[in-house]
C-alpha cells in the first residue's frame, strides 16, 4: 500500500480532526483521497499533517516527525495561499 502525506497550512488542514490520524478534513486532501480511492481502492493510505496558521518555518520544525517518520511514498505540500 502506498502512503500519501499532505503537509501545509490551513488550505491543507481544512478543519481536520487531529485526534483521528486518518481524518483528512474538508479540503483538497479529501478530494484527492476520494478520487484515488475510487479509481484504485485499497492502493493508498492517506495522512494529513496540515496545521492552520503554519508558515514554512513551522513545517520545517516538524518535518522529521510529520513527514520523514511517517515514511510516505508521496508528499503533497501546499502552503502560502
């Protein structure tokens, strides 16, 4: 199974529930999850690490734990909208 991780600010966070590791919010990560899940069910795992209000330096500070430690196959970064 391929792991797709979303990283960014409020546009990525999209109101996600941080207590549920699999919840992707109400934004573009959920749209991607729905499309890929429909096209190729069971092929991907999705993780959203977006945090509303974050800047690039905030992402940098948590890059190890939020990205590298998760060992994703794909990373989507959207910040600075």
